[in-house]
C-alpha cells in the first residue's frame, strides 16, 4: 500500500490517483497515526494538480463507507437532497432550507445533509435548528421524521466520525486560504444516500466535474448548478437574479446549458433580493417570506428551486409545471404548518 508521502509525490507529477490509491489515502487521512503535516501536503498537492471527477467520486465513496448509517435506506430511492457546496462568499439567504420544507410539504421525501455556517453567518443547520430541528436527534428519531414530516436533516458532524482526525488539517489549510477536496465532498457523502439531488456549486468550472462525480457514484437523477453574478463572482444556488450554469446527471444527463428566470416566465430580480444575514436575521426573513412580504426575487428563487426539485423527482413533467404548486405551498400556509409540525415533533 502506498504511503501518503508517496502519493503526494505522484500528485506533484500531475498523475491521477487510482481507486486503490484513493482508498489508501482516505485511510491515512482518517488515521490519528499519520502526521497532520503529511495530510496537509497531500491535500495541497491534490488541489494544486486539480481533482478529477473520478478522484472526487473515489474520495466520496471512501468516506461514504466510513459514515454512520442512519438506517433510512427504505426511503433512499425516492428521496432528494437540496444542498450547496458553500464557499461562494455571496451572502445569500439559506434558500435550500426553505426549498426542503416546500418539497416536504408536497409529500417529497427530503434527506438534507449539512453543517453549521463555516464560510457564512448562517448555515443550513443553523437555520433549521432555529426552525425547530434537533441537531442531536437519533437515527431512530430521524427515521420517524422522514415518515411523519417527509424530511430529515443529517447534521454532518454526527455522521462522519472519520473526519475527526482531518478537521485540524482542514482548519489549518483554511487559515491560509487553501481549499481542499473536503470543501466539496459534503454534498456527495449524504449518509442517507438519496437517489436525487439538486446541488449548488461554488464555481462555474466545478459544475461539470461535480455532475460527473455524482454520475460516477450512481445518482439516479439531478442537477449541478451555479449562479453567475458577474465580475468573477457567483453563488452556489439556482436563482432568478443570475445566469445559471446547469449540468444534469443520471436520468437528466442531457441537460447542459445556461438557464435564466425568463426561461420559466419569472422576472429577473436584483441580486440584493437574495441577501441574508445571521441566524436571527434569517429567521425573521423566513417569517417575512411566509407572510408574502419578502423581496420578490427571494420568493421566486425558492419557488423556482422547489419546482426544479419536483421535476428532478419526477413529480411534474417540466419545471414550469411545478411553479404554481411550489408557490401555493410556500405562500399558502403549508410551509408554515410544516414548521409548526417540526417544532412539535422535536419538542423535548
């Protein structure tokens, strides 16, 4: 078995890692016996070479195996994850969290995998906890949540014990502005293994790579998307304010292009409509959205993403067909009722 140092040398020669080498690297990265410096050198060399779709899928496969199984497999074939890579520094509201609640209100099983805000003031875990979700819920309780609420939130630190011995290295790399493969693995290692995904990507260039990685992992259908703000800036969301780079995978692999709000009969909005804040601000904004008083672009963006989710799961024949249903669920009281039911479900 190759040592991490040997694999680092291979990467500096711009050679792609083979599957068995990726497994060896994952074992070393998760081991407390391997020095942090060696782990940092390996991750830096991998990033400098540029991770291929095959390598990303290989690392995802290795850490999926090491994840704690929440026992939700009976729902996986119909479930979807609505998730972003993070790391876009765009300051957007937690759009995916409201999309999760909208889809759950439509009867779609949603398995969301996420964490607290790392590069943002409010991550998906922060907002959902504020809306009543218990981040410490047991797998058994989350199984009941999928049955009764139609969604479950898998708080990433609870399901990836192998990351314990990688966290210090990631923190050190982040402190010097260094990205690693672990910045993009999160959406690919959902412990529930949902068959469908709507993945927001931090960079236009990574859209086809992550779509290919998800295809490699056997995802049944999904989209990888990136919103282009302009001037080299973007957001890991599909929005009504941006040009949206879209790449399909699985059943939707023929989707490859650029979407805009106008393609679906929605007005293009200013990006300022999508901005969020800290947890308190985003909880207040959630109430504003459900009251129908939010910036139009924010409500439209949530509705568009929910319609896309319905389409990915095969609930509607095309995105436009899902817009009216998504709007009624979001603004007609169903999502507010879902939040109330969530608070009651997780009440101590």
